[in-house]
C-alpha cells in the first residue's frame, strides 16, 4: 500500500465522524529510502453540543529497521487543533516530527 493510499484511507475514516472533510494540502516529501507524505485536512465536528472548525496536519513516515533494512514501519503522526490555534502549535509539531527516528536500543514496549 502506498502512502497516498494510506492517507486516503485516513480521510475516509475521518469522514465517519466529522463533517465537511476536505484535503487542503498534500505533498510527498522525503527520499526514496525514507519516503514521507504530509497532508492538511479541514473539517467540522461536534463536541459537547458545540460545532468546532478543526484542522488536522498528518505526517506519514516510512522508517527503515536499523537491523534489517528490508523491513520498514509506517508511522502516522497527527496534530488536531481549532482553525484559530493550528498555526500557533504547528511549529512545535514540526519539531516533534523531525525528532522521530528509529533506534536500535533493543527496548521492547
């Protein structure tokens, strides 16, 4: 499955509980060895009886296993905020995304 197909599936999943889901922006980034995709969605949802206009930034990353380069994991990171708050917290989210790396410390969850 491609990153675009995975991102499309996320949009459809969001449509099961949110209204007016729109893909505002989508871009493939990264490299051939470490592909990634970013997308920004806008939608409205009702919480506690009130309608909220929301924005969700999603990042999809393929990370290569540090011990076996033939194995990869796909990670989805998402930031959801009100339209008014989104740009205020986006830089921190981007810093977080840049910090995501595979490790080879052998730690098990």
